[in-house]
C-alpha cells in the first residue's frame, strides 16, 4: 500500500483500512443496540465510546450535574 509520507509517524500503531471501517459501518445494522452510538475504529478494533462514558458519567461530571443531564435527556425522549 502506498501511503502519504506524513503517515510514517504512525509507525506500528493501528491504522484504519477500508475493511475495518466497513465493518464499523455495518456493525450497527447487525447489532441494533449500537445504532446511533459513537464508535472508535483503530485498525480492525471497534470500540463503543458511549457505554464507558455513560457508565462513568457521575465520576467525571459530578453526581448533581449528571443527575440533571439524565433528567433533561428523559424529558427529551418521551
């Protein structure tokens, strides 16, 4: 594969290839619980950002603000 010279800095870190991105695009169609979520693609690995952020929200946002955000979300989604 011929890559632009500036990608040499990537070294052995995972680089996306069309097949890995295609799998990430197809995944929510197969696993409907992922539909609408933010996915991170690194090479052939796909990570759901939403689950970790949601689970730890009170820790990084603070309990009171987290409760307010959750209440606001529940009012937006009947």
